[in-house]
C-alpha cells in the first residue's frame, strides 16, 4: 500500500530559528495519524509544508509516491490535500453555499453562476457530514462547530484524500466532539488519511491509529497507539537535554507585590484566578497555547479589564481599566507579538525607548534631544542592543534586539511588576541568554516578574515558582526545581497531584 | 541613512526651487513685489489648514470636512463682526467655533470608532447644506475696520504673512518637540502598540481633529480679513487642495511619517503652478494637469518607498 504522504528529512528555517530539523513522517490511507508536541515543536510548520504554504529548505516530500519539489497551495488542493484549521478560514459575509463554491468550483471569471446546482451540491455535502445547516445562511451566523462542519464539507467535496485537522475539538462541547469523532471515523473508512493534531491525550488514544511526537523541530518517534502509554508520550514531548545555562535564582523573595484574587474576565475566558507574586520573585506561567496566560496578562495590564475579582499591588486594591492606568500603578507588560505591538516599528530606537515614559523624561512635555539620546545610549549599552544607531528605525533590528528595545522602555518607568509574554520567542540563542540574565537582574532589583513562556526549559530554568494554566483557570502552582514532565502532566490535565499550594 | 531623512521633502523643495528659478529666467515679471505679496497672502489660509491636516493624517485619519468648516467659521465670524464684535475678538471666536466642529468629528471618530472618511463626509455635506439653507448664498458685508484690520492693504498683507509664518513655524517646531506631537506620530504608526506603551490613542486622535478644527477657524479669519465681504462658499474644494499638498509634501497617508514643513512646501509648489503658467503665457487649463501629475508622482514615490521598505523588512523575519 503506497503511503499517501511521505516526508523525508524535511527541514525549514525562519532566519536563525530552525523550525524543522529533518522530520520524517508518513501518512497511510485510512489512517488517523496524530501529531503531538509542545508549543513551538514544529507542528504548524509541518502542516504548512504539507499544504504548500511553506516551501521546505531541504528534504523530500512525496504525495502518492510521487516527489513534489515545488508544492504550492493550489497544487496541494489539486492533489487532494485539505486542512481544517482551529479557526475556520471561511468568508464571514458570504453564505455557506458561496463559501463551498469558492472552494470547489473552478474559477471562471465570467461564467454564469448556476445557483440551483450550487445549492444542490452544498446541501448534498452538508448532509454527508451530518450538518443541519441551511446553504443560504451566512457564515457569521454560524457557531464555531458549525463553521468547522462547513470546512469539513468543503474537504469532502474537494474529494480530499489527505485531511489535516488542527486541534479541531479545542472549542467544541462534549456532544459536538462525539459527532466530530464520528465524521473522522467515516472519512477514515473511505480510505482517507487524516493528520490529527491535538493536545488532548485521551482523544489521541480514542481516535488515532498511530502517533508521531515532534520535539524541537525533529521527530521523537512514531508509534502505534496500542504500543505506548500517556506517561511515555509526555516524556517524549519534553525529554530534551538542557542546552542552556540559566542565571542562578536569588535567595529569598521579599514582600508580596501583586495579589490577584478570583480574577474573572468573561470575554477572554479567564475564570477565578488567584495567586500572588513577591518582590524579587519570578513566577513562571506554563500552559498550552490558549490556556489563558496571555489573556491573564492582558487583564493585569488593563487591556481587557476584569469583570470580577481584585488586583492588589503592595497590599492596596487597584483598578486597572487601561494600560495607562496599569503603568501608573507600576505595572509593565512586554507583549507576545513584539513585531506587531511591542514596539512601534517605524519609529527610531531612541523614540521607542522613551515612548512609555515621556512624563518622566520630559517633565513639562518638551522633548529634548540630549535627554532622549542619553536615555537611548544608556539602554543600548545596558541591554547590549545591536543597532546601527539610536536613530535607526526599530524595523531594521533583529528580533532579539527589538525585544530588548521593548524591554528597555519599561526600565525607565521603574515598574514594580513586570509581565513578560514569550520574551524569547523567535530570538536567537545568544540574545536569549542575554535576555534571561536581564530578567534575573530586574528581579534582583526588586521587581516582581511574571514570565509567560511556552518554552518549558526556560520556565524551569528561570522561575522561582511555576504556575500552570489550562482552560482559563490556574490549575496548579509548582515549586522551582519541578521536572518538565510534572509541569507538562499538570498542563495536560494528567496529573493526580494538582497544585500543591494554590495561593 | 540619517543624511537622507528629509530626501522627500528636499526633492519637493528642489522642484519648487526649479520653478521659481525658471520664472526668474523666463518671466522675471513674476517677481514684482505687489502681485507676489498678494499671491502669498491668498494662500495663507490654505497653508494654515494644511498644517492641521498634517496632524490628522499623521494620526492615520483624514478630514474632508475642512472646506465646509472653513466656510462656516468665515460666515459666523463675519456675522459677529457685522453685529459689532471687535476685530480682535474674531480670532478666538474662530478658534472656538472651528475647534467645536473638530471636536464633533473627534467624538464620532475617536469616541465611537467610526471611520473618519464617512464621519467627515457627513460633516462636509451637513455643514455645506446647512450654510446654504441659512444664508441662501448671501454674502456677509463686513463693517469698516475689519478688512486688513483697518490698515492699508500692504501693511495688512505683511501682518497676515508674518502671523501665518510664525504660526506655521511654531506648529512645525511643536510637532517635533512636544510630547503630544510625538504621540500623533506613534498613534498613526501603530495605535495598538501606542496603547500598550501607555498612550491614550483615542484622546490623541480626538485632539488631532480639535487641532485641525481650531486651525481651520484661524485660517478662516485670515481669509475674512482679506476682503470687504465674506463669501459663503469660500472653502469650497479646500479639502482636496490641502490633502494634495500633504501627500505631495511626503506625509504618508497611512500615518506616522512625514514632516509639517514638507507639506507646507508641497502647498507652495501646487499654489505657484497657476501664476507660473500665467507668467509663462501658457493656457491656464494646464494647471490641473500639472497639479495632477505632481500628485501622481508623489503617490508613486510613496508606493515605491513602501514596497522597498516591505522587502527590506521581510529580510529579518
């Protein structure tokens, strides 16, 4: 039996970041093949290579035993590869029928639209996947699971033989999940190969035939699900040697800086989170993507204010309903998506360094070149920012150096609480160590630090305590020195020992 | 890199210089004091509005209601003058009326988050039609002592030019040197990043519209004092002229980049084409064609710059 899809030593880099380092992977007809790995292990990149969105740097990609060098999204579609993303990629203002037609009909700009055929086809496909959706409803009227069904109907209609599903059950209720499992099994019985990405281990054991574990951009092995257990899978996901030395932690933290009590935000799905962080302490926040860590940070910084619960700084209850209020309370936040919002890319290094602290640098509101240049030079020196000059636009800097600019702006405000969201994502190794050392120095200077990271070794190496989040809740707080597998087990909801000291 | 920061503005200034030089060679009659002074004074109101438009466009918004606001300010202040308000009180009155109309725009755009082009289009039509209804196209005759502040024409013109020059210089300086000026740039470059840096983008956007309104009020006064009557359609079409000047002057329509003095040079460039044609004995019909060509070249230059910047940026991804 020829495998549907074969990856041989596929590699792909983005700048200095090696997302895939020679991955082998194989998908057989009529198989559900689960793909498992931590955040950033390379799952998304692997999918994007399979759908032609990324061209691999090296290795061989075979579809139906034929080698394809230049796979494009259009070619992948013609070869019968379909991908159902976690967030359905439909046109929200068009009807279900039009969305299906856009995917299935050959584009012919001036051909007459045969509406009756379109509607008939759409109804057939929707019936096939068991969806009770009218073809004339517009997509934005549909719920998330209904949109997913439309996507699946599209894949069925395209006669896809390779269907990739990226965490399809992440936003589904129990009953909707069961229905999806039914559809997956039906597709499988027709000889379609399914690549199934999920963080839910029980789902993998219930549904998949084989599982491949990705770790740091390489395959940690492919197994039949009946030959492996949950513990081994977790170990394979995290079991990497520590290739990186972290700065030593400080002796004992000081007073309680931040105390969060039953913080809720309905809009971002954060529920009843309580914890505290002390001055000089680094609290690591672990969890899977979508666990609610960034959402929590955004609440603390006033971007999406809380509906209920309290935030106290130094024992005093504070209200933060906007970032500027948060800054006034001594809270600083370095956001996850540095390239978009952590810095103003078009502005110069110097302008970015002073932007958050105009009132401090320029009392009276008059910008003074000499003060600004002094602050910028100081930041460039202290944080070892590599730049052509303080007047160079931040867009001309590398990722790690942009991150340092983003960090430097907060030092001027002398925050009491520093929240870092994925501070080393997409940063090369050298800059990573420098950023780690800086974070430790901030803590030593008496700041309370919340470090959100999907890089488990980073969390383990940097944190004084580790908070684990999942589904918008704080699942547990582990002491420093915990093993990676313990943290992962709590995050995946597999642990019998939930948080030892939920504050 | 640093040496080339102003290359766009300098290119526009060089083009203006070429035209002025060409006129000096082939039509030295252009450089008679009186006509030149009149030309400059006539353009002073547009120049002031251009400064306000620079602020709004830097914050990544647009205001197409300036022409109507200009007319309303002129007519209202003319009526105030006719009812006996002293000349000196007209300027603050214009600032207040213009600022209030700008604040209305600002509330809809910054407060409710509506798109600026739609809000200001509504404002443009509403004010223009309201004025038509109210005045039926009637001119306001001003009392003595308003035109040229009761001085001789030459003296009045010199006062107007000096005041405009000082105002433009102050604005250009302030935009670079005051914290709020920097905030206009930051919000226009990336409103979300600015918010995360603790700025208040909505307040900054609101203020941009108030500034433009107030400056339009000042510009209307500068226009009112130039003639014995106020024409109710004095600002008709001003938005296009002013936006064109801003674009030609190198201010990015996508916000966050450009200099006020560049836009001022841009306005002078567009404004001197018509008299240049007259003095060079060419058909006046060519004016729009030349202005259009200059705008097209400016847009093209901006497009090429943006493209090369994008290419440059992806190198680092």
